[in-house]
C-alpha cells in the first residue's frame, strides 16, 4: 500500500511522518517513498491495521493546513 498526501495541505514530509510514527507508542515503522509512505501488510496481526490507521489519521490531521 502506498500512502501519499498533498504537501500543500499536509505540512509534513515523508521523513518527518516516518520519524514521528517510529518514535510513538506503539512504534510504527513504514517504508519512506519519494512522495509518502509505503507498507506491506503480510506481517500484521489482526487489528494492527486499525492501530496504524488511527495513528496516521491523528498525525496527518495535526499537520493539516
């Protein structure tokens, strides 16, 4: 899955987003791409996708214009 956002609306780089997710509780590690984040879901346990989604929503909303 690739996650991209409009940098004019979300003032956060892929590197900054990745760093904040990794330093959070729980630590979430996603691949950085040139324009956003990427992930493979094969290693997730049931329910972990919801945790990741909630953290991404909170982070992107916190940096929205």
